[in-house]
């Protein structure tokens, strides 16, 4: 059972375009994390959201946690080739150390 | 500063052989995790260490998989009698403490190919 569904699975866009990727679940999470993974490397944490409805901005990236804490979105404005990578969301329950990861969205930004 | 280091970066082995994968966490991090990433799949939790103890081994796929951590630092994941379905990237991560408020720092993984 995949508890965290990410969509789309693949996304290829041109430099300068905007995009949104989604992370959805039927389960409630106490917090949700977004990671970016580049080929041959491990995932790198971008942000953690913990409060329902919370919005966090990281330069051109905007992260939102759903009011019910079951879903999240990542919006990138004016995408650049350096944004290319696999975007993973991961949810946690309570203070539990164990994260549940989605399968990821593979983003390609073409120059 | 030094991040999480994993070795080897690539390992090709024949079916039936044993392999050992090593993880050097960030100094001072008490929590250590092993995950497996297969093509088209998300990260699959394998095992969690707090210090040298492994309170959660629930993700280990079979009794061919084992892991240990010594000195609260280096960890080794051992796969015995490897099978082709064991082929994947094995990722190690460490965090300061074992709660979800403590960010995970991942190594670059070991890509295991079983032929």
C-alpha cells in the first residue's frame, strides 16, 4: 500500500515555466518533508512543514501543507535547469522517527 | 564539514554471494537509518539505530538481511546469499536524534547489482 501518492510521476518543462507537484494521502501526518535528489546522490532536505495550512517559501519554491495535514504541494516559479531532479515527499506520524516516502516526481527543466 | 559517507559506491556481485555495505554517519549523530531505493519505487525503510541498538528492524525484507552499528558510529548492512531482487540503491542517513524534528542527512548510497 502506497500511503503517499506523488503526481505527476514525470514532468518535463522549459526554463522559465511555472509548475506544481503534489503529494497526497488518505492518512494524517504530523509533519511532511520535501527532498530533492540528483542522480548518483542522496536526497537533500528542502523543507519541513508541520502545521495544517502552513506555507513556506524557499527562494522560487513554495511549499504548502494541506489544512487536514493529508496532502502537500510544491510550486516552483520560473523553473531553471538547476531545479532538475527527483522531488520526494515524506510523511511522519507523531514524533516517530520513521518516514514514509512517496515514489517521487522526476522533474526535467530544459534550457 | 564531512557528511554521511557510504562505501562502496557501486558493487556488482554474483547471485548467492554475501555483500557488506558500510555507512559512516555524521559525527555526533545518534540516529542512523538504512533505506532501499529501487527503480520506480520510493525509499523503503529497512532499519533504524539509536546508538548501537536497533529498536526497529521491521523493514528488513528477509533473514538474509542484517545490520549492526558499533561505537555509536559506523554501521554495516550485510546481505547474505544475494538474489537478483536485492539489486537497488542502498541509502544510509543519520540524524542528531531519532525524532521527525531532526533532519535526515543522506549519504550518496551504494548501488548494488546482483547478476
